C-alpha cells in the first residue's frame, strides 16, 4: 500500500518521504548547500572572473557576491524577514540576478513572475503568496508598459504588499538602487527550506506556484551544467526571461555560475538583440523556445554577425519540429540539444554525444538517475514499452505538492507521490522520451478524440506551411470543429487542397480539418510558446471563410 502523502509544512513545501530524502542525500544529489552559500563558494573560486554581463553592467564573481550581500542587508533593514515572499517581476537585467541572490541569502522567497504577466496573474500570485514586497522595472523599453501603474492595481488587490521597489525611476515607490547597506551577519536558511517559488507554465487556468528548495534547485543547476559540458570557459546567453526555469537553472544563469562561466543577459531573443551579443561576448551556449528558431535560421542567412563561437543551441518549452531540428547544425553552425523540462521539476536532455538521429526526433532523457518515470494509460496502468501514455514522474528535484493548493494537489499527484504531468509521451528503447502532445490538447470531433499534435505534425509536412496549430472550435453539430491554423511560407494552400494532401498521407477522414485559417503570427505565452487558448479565441472571433 502506498503511504499517505506527507502533509505540507507551514512554509508551503510538501516534503519528500523520509526514506527517499535519505537516499537523495546519500547519493550526494542533495548536498546541504543553500543557494546563497553557493554564491560565496563561487566567489571564492572564481573571484575576478566575469560572472555577469547585462546591458552596461559587467560584474565579477566578487562584485556579484558583495552586491548581493549589500542588498540583502538593506532588504533586512526594510523589515523583510526569512520566509517572507517577494514578488519579482524584472526583465533580464543585472538587478534581477543581484536581487535573486540577496533574497535567497536572506531566506526570503522570490516569487518569479514573468515580465509579460499582467494584473490577472500578478494580482492572483500576490494574494496567493501573501507577498510583502513587489519588485518591478519602471517602464519596459520594448513595449512602453509602465509597471508602476500595474503596481497600483496590485496594491489595491493585495493588502500584504508593503513595499514596491522599482528598478529605475521609482515614481511614488522606493528605488531598488537605493537598497544598499553595509553587509551584516544574517542567519543562513536551511538547505531543505523553500528557496524560491516558480510559476507553473500551463496555458490553461490560473498559474500555480511551485516551491523549490535550496538543495533541489542547486542540483537542478549543477547537474544541468554538467550535462551541457559547461566549464569556466563557457559563456551562456539568456535570451528567454531569466525568471523562467529554463534560462535560470537549466543550466541557465545559475548553472553557468556554478562552474565559473560567464552569464550574459539579452533584453530579448530577437536576432537583432541576441546576435551582436553572441559575437561580442563569444557566447558558447544559449536556449530558445522552438517558435523562435525558424526566425534565427532565417536571420543567420543574411545577418553579418559572427556566430561561430556558438557550440550548443538548447531548444525546449514546446515541441521542436524534427525538420527544424535537422536544419540547426548547418543553419547556425552549432549542435542542438533538446530539453523537455517543467518548472515542476523533471528535466530531460538529449546528451551532447547522443546519436544525431535521437537528437532530431526525441526530447531527451531524464537528467538524474533517481528520476523515476512511468508512462500510463487513462486508468493509471503502465502502457506497453514504446506506446504513448501520460508521463508521471517523481524524483529529487520534482515537487511533491504545489504551494497552498490542497484541492489541486489531491488530483495532481498519485498516492505514491508521482506528479501527473499531463504530457503524452512514448519512450524509446534508449530511454529517450518523445513528446506526443498534452492529455487535454485534443479536439473532440463527432465523438472521436483527435490529438492536436498529430494533426500539427502532418500539417507541417506541407511544403508551403511554416507553422501550424490544430484547435477545436465549438460546433453544435459535432461537438468541436477541427480548425487548422497555419502561418504559410508564401501562398497558403486552400482547405480543399489541404484535405486532399492529408488524405494522401493516409489520415483518417475524421481527422481532416473542417476549417483552415491563415495567420501571420501565433499569439505567444509569457515565455514564447504558442498560446492555444488565445489562438482559439482569436479564430472564433473571425467568421468562417
Ligand atoms: C518549460 O517549463 P514550463 O513549466 O514552462 O512548461 C512545462 C511544459 C511541459 O509539461 C510540456 O508540456 C511542455 O512545457 N514542454 C515541452 C518541451 N519542454 C517543455 N513539450 C514538448 N517538447 C519539449 N521539449 O517549458 C521548461 C523548463 C525547463 C527547461 C525547458 C523547458
């Protein structure tokens, strides 16, 4: 009989069962180090090397260590205490990294929201976390959005927020730059404590918070750095938001710092921002979400920037089409690494020495030998090897419960503590996983459930379709209509021709699209994945052609 799940601690962490905790410690996966103490160690080991480059900021390891200490002292002076939650909504700036380390040193818990979040998400997260402070930029150059206005709305909704700290012109609030005080002795948090709260990446429902402990997140960064072959000569470019797990710790900024490398922050993943940094800083590795990669491939054809330092392009966050994966080595002159990860924990990587075929078609295998995975059918029973099923997982850096979400937790985990991911996968004999879609990303058409992913893969084989999504639209007759939404390469196919094309590929008639819609761009989520919900909404506002 599986034992009942341990109850959440007052900090909101659902602990791992004692026997597994012992195992993770004995294997050295959990090593008792806090994230704040790690920065001290790195500063001792790599003192004068460049740790961080962001805009005008260039910080050595020693600078970063000192700046974090000074900010931690100032935050303590404001009355921010161990265990307090602080909402952080900063773009890719030096201030983000300094603040992150200041908070974890203090034992205060950063809630890492993304710059694209707005009042719906931030208001909810502020109330859920009962945050005592909210840290924002003034105005983002890219879109002119004024976060001080957002702060006003947040203060109305979340009475626990006592301080708004602004990187830039503070308006009526406090300037983050003013948070500077003589370093002082601060009690060190415990490595088993919650170090940070990540925001779940789902595109449906309200975001949930994921507690990550110091030592589980430290492992996440360190083991990822190892799998990516990072060392002191590595230069990582964070193009994606650093508040997202991928760019923060997979291996991201933290993994790079753990080996004495240089972390460079780009203001955006647009080639005109990223390419000059790759050239100037001799970037060796970076990470993108797949929708951005065709753009990089196109730009690399004419952009004069020298990208020859780049060794590895990590692709993750959503499925990388096989055809795009195959174009990367020639198009960008570097290897591709597929990363199938989740803020909840489990990370899968293709390895740098994997057969290129596996790298093109799979999304990697688990990072840690202690990651446990099961692929199950709708009844929770393991499927036959190689068959598609839902991925369940547990392990040393995978959550055991969302933060303050007892009702959701009752259905999001199995009785023996596996996280029910909602991802459909099949496992290759090598152990690599191929992602086949989401459990709920199906279109219910005339009583048949059609996988959106399956249709998308077929659509992408059409020579004039560059990007494709299959969405279900309400239909009184057959439940849902299957709508193919495409970004064409040049001239778009007609619906009739597309149906014929798919039929010739041997697709069953009930899987053929009822409707075809052409768009210039797909709406994207805060981190740049295709936002299916927004897409379906957009299309349902158009009248059928
Ligand atoms: C990453 O994390 P999240 O939390 O924003 O999103 C997780 C979900 C997964 O459950 C899966 O549905 C999808 O995003 N996903 C992929 C994928 N990587 C993530 N689906 C297909 N292929 C992939 N390679 O997205 C994330 C976290 C750490 C590293 C990389 C990505």
